[in-house]
C-alpha cells in the first residue's frame, strides 16, 4: 500500500511529482525532512501541515513555507486522473488513469466498480483491473482515500463531462505548437477519446503539423493521410471533424 513506512519517502515524492499532484517545493529533500521530524505519517498528513509546524524547522523560512503550503493547497483541485497517477497504483500510468477517470467520472464510481466492469474499459483489461481492484480493496488504501476526500481533494474529472468527439481517431503530432505543449495536445486528444501515436500509417486519422515538422508530415502526404495545422487542430478538438478540403487549415 502507498503508506507503507518503508516506501513512504518514495510515495511522498511521487505523489508530489509533476505528472501527479504537481506540488511545487515538495521533493525528496523536503519529504525526508517532514518524515524525520514526524510531521507526516501518511500522504493525507500533507494536507494537515500548517505554518506553525513548519517554520521552526531548519531551512524552512517564510517564503519556502508559503510556497510549499500553497502548492499543497492548490493540488486539491487536481482532477481525478492526476490523483490516480499520484496514488502510484501498479500498472496505472497517465494514459490508463485518464481512461479510468474519463469512464467512471468519479472516485466513488471507480471504487464501486467490480473487476469485470473495470476490465471492460477500453485499454484496461483484466490484469490492470485486478491491480486496481487490489489497491482499492486494501483497507489502508481505502482509509487513505476516505481521508483525502474528507480533506477536500477533488475526486472527479472534467474529462468525464466531455463527449467522445475523437472516439476512434488515431492522431500523430509533429512539429511545435504555439498554444499547446506536446503533453497538453496529447491530453486534449485523449480527453476526447482519441489515441495519440508516433507512427504515421494508412490507419492514421490525421497528422497535426506544427512549426518545423519532421518527416511525419511528408509521410502523411505520401500515404494520403489528412493533415491540419494548429488552427485546424483546434477546430478538430471543438467539433470532432476535419476542416473541409480546401480549407486553409488543411
């Protein structure tokens, strides 16, 4: 379980990492100090920290404490998929976490689902489902999830509210985008049910061509795969359809 004393340092650092709850100022060194000073005994204790408990610590000045507590408080609004990543469930990375969050919509719905229901979710399967169910069925993990919810952490997701605009689409990204980082573009596609891959084939639905694209853009033309620029990509995200042939974004 995530709060096992022998792995709590790693659990804290992972929980706070950029791909998880993204808590600025909470790395290994700070996590080790919190453990050594017995200020945290589990993940939930992060959300019980206060200035009067942190300021007496060596190296914890006003600025550092304010930054750390602001990061912890801000992490409460992270969507469910980030929380699932942060919990470090075996075989659940960012993609599977988004799929689960999108399908179930809330932590309570996921916790109530049996293994067969979880396994039936596209991209999960029985082995991952068993790992998820084992995590949720562990009494200490269940108690931790109850604590986190009671402490005000968000347990639903925006993605669940969106339609499956890109369900069945396979999208390739090449070149830089001005309005999205690569991770943001990938997440926007996956949030709408699409799949991002790095290989262009005849089965590719569209290639998004940004600034200074690589050879994938030329390969798309050779294979007759549709391409769009960034404006066309935004239109695709909004409508789930490619701009018509002859549109300047294609």
